[in-house]
């Protein structure tokens, strides 16, 4: 009796590269590293798509260029209002522009479905390249300024891949395109001479902080003290309102309207102990929706640039080392860690991984509240 033919294409190993692939209609569709859960999921996705379309893969437009694909992605960004927060465009859009500019410049006319791993490596080298000398007094293009910090380059590569992932979801390119781009690993520390490591952000010098506190306005001084005590980010301090503070018990809980990890559905809680409460007391308002640190115009708050500039002006006037508001988080981290350990420091400062299990979240929260009551 003849062997029955498998009704579904098989999950196969490409021995030369270690990649998994499935062969459909005479074409190999690469799925990522063989044996991984990701490659199995990619296999199921390709086969289900093939089956759903009557055992025929939906054909993409092989003539669609890289430039046309990038333009289509930007239309998607604009239409879906992506990379905005509270009505304001975030820095992610400008970062995406920097990442995609060398891709369009070098491969704009190439079919998008043919953009492969070696093309991505070439684009990455362009991002790592040193800046070109200015011509006719003009500044070099941003993509030639060379975001040569290793972590920045790796993030830009992920942004490029994001476009092809979206294109796969819209069936503009075959799934194998994105799977192939995922084969490029990030640049590891010490593995490339074309990139440099970012310098760690140091704590603000204590003498310089005291000098600013003596010279600055009461709202700026209160914001500095609040960051020092709580480890809050500058953006969290400037937007504080009465409506966002739960004033029950010995420790108040401030939940910012907007924060860095909100897109991961994380809740940010900043514990305000007795010292922080005394800092806020002169600014408490009867209007729960009014910003405690109001800006120049009604219904606005002091902006981050204004906050930073006020500190820099005082540093220059006092002739001390310049420092930025974000450095105060490092002061707070060092202080909290020395008093109560790493777990409390992580919880108080809001350091969290959205993909990590939250088994100990409530216990850490109680630790943070105890620390705030005693030291905040």
C-alpha cells in the first residue's frame, strides 16, 4: 500500500543555516531558528494562512519598493495616531525617522520583499557611521550624526524590523521577510569598534543641589526636594495634581496621569511620606484638577525644559557643576538602596519589566510604603 501523502507542508530544518523552513508552492519560507517556539508559531501561521486561502498563499505585490513600504507605514502611523501621549507626539517618531532614513536612502528602489538580513546589516553600519563633515556651513543629516551608542543602534534596528512586521500583518510582504530580519542579533558589548557604550548617569553633586535650592524659586525647589525624597521622574513631578493623590493614612499615594510604562498597562504609584507631604503643603489647591506647579498659562504646568533650564541657570550663577533633574533619581536610588536594599529601591523608583511575573508585587509595595513613612 503506497504511503499516504502528508496533507500539510512539513516543518523542516535547513541544515546549512540551522533555520526552520516550510516549502510551499516550490518556495522556501524561513521561520527562524529551528526548534524554537517562535519558529513553530511562524510555521503554524504560514500554514494556516495557506489553508485559509484555499491552499494558495496570498500573493504580495513583488514590485512594492522599500520607499513605498515606508511611506505606507507612515500613513498608518498618522491614521492610527501612533506614538502620541496625551495628544503630544512623543520622541519615538523622530527616532523612527532617524532609523528609517538610511534604509530609504540606500534601498529605496529595492523591492520590499527582497530587503534581507544583509541589507539590514548595511543600514546598521550607516547608522553607526561617524558624522560627515559639514558642507557649506550646513549641519550633517541626523542619520549621519551617528547614534554610535550601542544601545541606540540596536533600538534603531528594532524600529526598522517593526516596519516589516507591520507589513507582514498587512500582507504587503511575505512572513519570511520579517522572520529573516529577526535572524540579525543585536550588537553585543565589546563586539564592535563602530559603536561606543553609553556613559552611566551619575547622581547630582550634593553641593550643587544645595546651591540651586538656595537660589531657585519655591516651586522649582519643591520639585527638586520631591524628586530627592521619592525618586520620581521629572515628568511625573511636573504634572502632579490633587486629583491624582490618594490622601489616606500616613503615606499618600500619587498616581500620575501619564508615565513612562503606561503603554505596558503598568500602574505607577509614588509613595509620599511625611517629609514629601510637608514639601507639597504650600502648593495644595482647592481645585483638584489644577496642577500644583502651574505654568505661565492657565491650566498648564511647568514644562520639563523650563524645569531643567531653571536648574542650569542657578548652577551657572553659583558656579557649581551643572546637573539635570533626571540625575536626582540616581541620588534617590543610591539613598534608598543603602537604607533598605535593592528591592525597595526598584519598587519606589518604578523600575519594572512588563514581561516579568508580579508574584512579589504586593510585598514590595508594602516595603515601599514603610520606607516612605520612615524616610520620605
